[in-house]
């Protein structure tokens, strides 16, 4: 009986369709609206740092089944000798995957592909703090769902039950629900 209902719902969702897709802009909007960005602070007797994630851009499918995430992190270092503020722009490539138990997309195998800081004259001073900022971004991006199906909506609840995997193509992530 359950399989008959699921099959009927699949027909209602899209006839012969076997997937549901979201675009780069839909994914960026979701991340902006739904994913929590927290500020990280580290304090020692000699200095304090604050790191915050301020901007995320998504590029889908520039490589097979790969997603590029560009993120800007603001860093403020407080110390009595040389206080500074800077930003670090990092680009990661990752493979999105669907976790059926969470009904959500996550990223795995994050690799840093580009790193720039502003102002550029501070690269040497930032060299000591940059690994902390990159680790913060990597941890954040690997442990936050980047998209979660809304199981309170009938069509997405059905999709959540039927999705087997995701496929990344230029500009889109598709939730594949037929094998």
C-alpha cells in the first residue's frame, strides 16, 4: 500500500520526471536565509581574534559532480602592538551529497583552491591566523546542511522519501529519485 501511494505521488510530482533540481541562485538564497553563520572568537592574554563569515557564492557543475563555494571571512585581531582588520576570500571545491536521514544536502571532500587576503600588505601578518580562519570555514561548510528539504510541504516530503542521490550539472543540483 505504501509503495502504491509513493508511486502515485511520484506521478503527481512530475509524470515521468525522475528528478527535482535547484539552481545556484536558489541554493545561495537558501544558504543566506536558513544557514546560521556564527562568529568565532579566540582570546589569549596577548591577543584576541574574531572571525565571521560574511558572503557565500555558489557555482555548480564547473567540474563533474562538483560544487564551488566562495566565502569571505572577516578577521579582526586585537592586540596592543599591531591591531588589524582584514578579510580573507577562500574558494573551495566539494562534492555535495544527500543524507536521507537528515533529508539534507551536505558537502564532503572540501579542497581549498584559492586564497586571497585584503589588504595584501598584511599577508605575512595574516599567515599565522589564516589557518584558523580556513579551518573555521572548512568545519562550517562540512557540518552545516547547505539545503534541507521541507518535509512540512507535501511535495518535498515525498521527494525526501524517494531521493536516492544528487547529481551536479552546470548551474543545478538534481535530487534523483528513480534508479
